[in-house]
């Protein structure tokens, strides 16, 4: 992989000699005579490292470093022959990854560039690992949906948004009908296949603003922000119909379909999270009690007049 370097120095002799040396080392190199030219170059040139002098006409190297760190994902090395006027600490505070004094040996410059590149790769790998760990912490491993812990975190966020902006919020809770019988008959591996397929179906039926969760063993929840109950029921009905149309084959030659019961509600003013979820659960159990494979909604809290 060829790394790219942008050299910024108004001393033409130094700029050209450094550019020539780095090209010999197979870096992709571009150069600029001042900070303004460097910023324009970075709009089209993805530099892994910017090597800039501090003392330049117009914007100096430290201010250039600050501007680069604000707008670009690029490491900066600063160089100067004025060691008494600038310190390593000033360069680091501006956002620089390293600081080198002129005159320097080209071999030393190469070693410092390689160290900066190595540290940048380590930071990227660490960041990617942390993001993956964060994702695993809120994701159900089997279905790929968010897990129940993230559901309770997100519903708190949505409730705050509702209270602040008075935007609609609806909730669907789904339960697989007779799933215990399916598991007991065909085994948990076949049951897991059902859960995975239902997770995929839910994902395919949702809108971009909706989020889905594996709420319990065979229960799923969907939060629908900025959505009135009528629209939430349309989404729920689409999920229900798509699930019931699927055919599973737990054994060769044996085909079975799966259905779900769904409860739907819309958050009402002054309602807390416990009441909101409880009302959705009651709608779900109403679907179970009245025949399953259906969606039931409750408009207001049945425990209140």
C-alpha cells in the first residue's frame, strides 16, 4: 500500500528535496507553497500525513494544523528551524502527531513518518474494534436485531424526544404463536432457524426510522418514532402477513408455517414507559386470546377512565 504525503513549505529548495526523497521511497507525494494552497489540495487529495513548516507567509503551520484537524482525517507533522520560538507542546496542542527540527536527516524524517503512520493504523484498528464491541453489546447474536437492553435504553430516549417535541411514538410487540410446541416437536435448532428468519422479515418490512429488537425468547418489539397508531398498524400487518406466508421445512418433506400475534399502541401524553409497554402487552395478549395470527391495538390505557 502506497501512503500519501502532502508537503507544505514556502522554501522551494527544501520542499522539492523532501518531495524527491519521499517519492524515491514510493510515497505518493504532492506539495504546496502555503497553507491556503494546502487546504485546497486536501479537498481532492487524501493525504495520510501532512508535513508542514511552521514559519510561512500568511497562515502559519500551527494554524494550518488546527484547520486540518477540524476538517480532515489526516495526521500532521510539523517542522521548524526555529527551535527557540516553538515547542513540541505547542505543536501537539494544535493537533500535530509529531514535531521535527530543521535541519534533519532524510532517514530520520522517514522513520518519524513511518511511526506516525503505524500509530494511525493502530488507532483505526482500535476504533474499529471498539465499535464492534459496542455493536455486540447491543445486538442479539441469533437474529441480528437489537437486544432488550438496548430496547429499554432507546425507548427512554424516544420518550424524552416525545416530551420535548411532542412527536408521535408507537410501539409493536410481536409473539410467535405456539412456538414452544414447534421447539418441542422439531428441536431448538429448527426453532432458532425460525427466529432468524423472523428477524430478517421484520428488518425487511421496517422503514428506515424504525428499530427492531428481540424483546424476549420469542418476542420482538419495534419502536416507530414520529408514527401515529394507524400507520404503525399498517407496518405491523405487513410484518404479520409476510411471516405467515413463509414456509419452513423442519424435516425433509414436512412443511410448516408460522404465525405471530401483535399488540400495537401509541404513546399518550403524560404516560410513562412502564404504562406504555404494559398497554402494548395487553394488546398482544388480546390478540392471543381472540384467535392469534392477528394484530390488536389499544388506543388509551384501559386501567384509566
